[in-house]
């Protein structure tokens, strides 16, 4: 509920402005929104009935154009710097009123929704869009109130998303014409100059990343989660391309969610009501659940058709490699509703190590878990970006640095507290290369990765022998069901063990240099969790 003067005034101003619009369409059904989108020329239907759209100039988020209003609410808590850029309340208000003035005569799509599947922790939302497909995206991605919950619905946070509105950097204090601004005092998110729908989803994620740890001592997580038949919950952290969505979509387990979750005292709960999956090179054989979910009501972004057809060519990256699909979670056959699980018994950190150094599976101590959580490591390979000719290490604190309003050590220490309290096992999984770096070795087989995760979940790795990795100090099992023993020790897969040792030392150095930014703030247990040589 809106409880103080600043959010209430902002809400009243916005309500008055939307009432001056030419048309308001409130809480339309997916079919109605698709009709509007087609009539407005916003997209086309694919052969499977999904809506295909183009996000224009921006095919991903623009992190440098994301701001948080710097005021008494945020000044002492937000991790200011390269990730969180401040903007003054006066600059925000000026831009906000300029946006409100443009609503006169517009066609608006308005949606009421929730973020947070657990009723005790959820945030009520209102989203105001000028694109019908954006409103459909919000239907898919946020939680959908029941009809009786819409009576007297009172949003705690509002998103105003106007892709056609462009800022004037000289007047408005922005870096460029596009922007996404969070005001945590007035409970508003302003988005302009970009049609990339993920800005709305990640804006609310950033809000929850601030509010839940600060106000509710709940760990917010950029992670997927699923549940086994016995009610056991598992959480998967990983950056793009590491297999977070693929590995959590297990036909033998119920999907809680594929991207954003909270870990409250009672257990894990999904922030969202849908999935936003990458579809580059998607196939029915590799990812059958996602492939099947691309049906009427789903939205595919920035994909291309095979010439002369309405069949999506998922291998076509001429627009972007960040092609995506959004769909409500109930499009997945084994999705858990409500999306709430218990306290996780197992956590998996996924890293696509293109250097071929990390073991395909290893067990972490709490200190190592916090260290690797702060590190948030994966590696990009040659060809994924212009100028990358060899593997390039990527570190993103807590596997979601771009969305962290607080200092990463606050999230890491909360993870450590919960691990100690619940005796949760944490595993580091390399979904990348073995037998050499990218270009020399080969990608670890998906069936081996699935077998290792299954073995961890079912307790088959509890009693096997382990050996500590000589560089990273992490515990590596010597055997695992359905996985050849030689695969488990990465050094033994290299033709030249000395070359492996050199590459391992190199990667450890990259970890140390990255951690230097956090070392002065991290506690002793975290500092002791890094490479040992």
C-alpha cells in the first residue's frame, strides 16, 4: 500500500495525466493485446502463433543509461559508482513532468500486476505503456492478480514506459536520449528512448534487490530454481550463456522460475510470472520445453523468419545475438504454481569457462561460495563480440552486478549466513570447455553436466572421495555416476599438463585482480575463499 506523501503525490500526478490520454486500455487479455499490436503494426504472428516484434535500436539493456535518484532514501545504502549512477531529485522531477505532459491524446495500455509469488513479500505494480506488446510482455513476466484482487488494487510501484519519448541530455542530466531511472522514494520507474522490454523487468528486479535485503532480510537472487518430487529445492546462478535456463528446465523437476528469486526465512519464491529465455540456436531437441512454449501469447524479440515463411530462423543473428522469447510460466508443463519452494538444499554456480581450467563439478565451502558468488565468473569466447579473438574472462558480482543497488558483499554475507544456518551445499559447475581452452578443447557435454547435477541433487556425491584443486582449492569428486572419471579432473584432459598449469595460474590471477575491488570490504571468511596458489 502507498503509505507516505511522496509516493502518494507521484501516483496522483500520474493518474491525473493518464486520465488526459485519448484512450486507456486497462488489464486487457493476451488475445486483446495481440489484436491491438497487430492492428498498430507492432509485430507479426509466427507460424506457431507467437508474436514476433523488433525492439528497434536497442536489443538489450543500456547499463550506462540506468540511474537511481540520489536522495535521503538511497544516499547511504546504494553502491554508487560504475554500476549505479546517481541523478538528482530535481532532474528526475523535471524529466517526469515532461513525460507526463506528452500523455495528452495518447493511447495507453495499463496493467496491474505483482512481483513476488510469496504474498508476504510481493510488490504490487502498475505498468503504463504506449505499446500493446510491451503490456503483453508485462502480462507474461509479472504475476497476474486474480479478478477479485483487482478490486481496489493499489500499486506500490509504477513503471511509466514511453519508448518514443527521448530525453534532452543537456537539459535532463542524462547521458543520452534513452534512460531508465529508479526513484525509490517516490516509487516510480521512468523508461524512455528504448523499446527493449527487459528494461521493465530488470527495473523491478533492481527495486526488489534494494527493498528485500534492506527491509525484509530476504536475499534477492539473479538465479533460476526448481523442485524435486520430494520437495527439495535447488537454485542455479549463472550469467548469460552458462545454461541457467536450460539446466533448471528439467523434465524430472518442477520449475519454480528461470531468472529472479528471493530466499526468505520460509524458503525460495519466484519474483516473476513468466520466463524470458534466449532463443539463439534454439531447437526442439536441445530445449524442448522452451521450444514448445513459443505459442500464441508468447513474444519473440528480434528474430528473423526463413525467407518466404513465418517460421522463425533461430540461427539468424543478423539483428542481434540477444534474441529472446517471453511467455507466462504456465506455458511450461511442469511449472510449479504458486512459484514457491522450500529452503534450498543445493545451490549451483554455473560458469562457462572458456579457458578449460575449472573442473566440471566441484563442492565449495561457505567461504569459497561467498568468494565465487562475489566473483560471478564466466568467459566469453572468440566471435561473440567484435574484437574478441581469444577467451575473455567476465566477472559480474553476485551473477547480476548490473542490478545490484547495494554493495555485493551485503548479498554475499547474507548468502553465507543462510548457508551456515541451513547447511546448504554449494557446487561450482563448469559448463564450458575441457581438454584445452576454446579453439583447442571441446565443450563439456550437456549430458555429463546433467548427470553431475543429478548426482549432487540425489546425494550420490555425498560419500565419494574428493581431492582439492591445486590452484583454486575447491573439492573435486573423483567419481560420478554416468560420467567418465577422467572428465572430472580437468588437468588430465589436457594433452599438455604444463600448459594447463599455466592457464590455471593465469585464471587465478584474473580472479585475484577482480576481487581486489571488494577485498577491503569483504570479511575474513570471504577473503579466505579465493585461489590457494
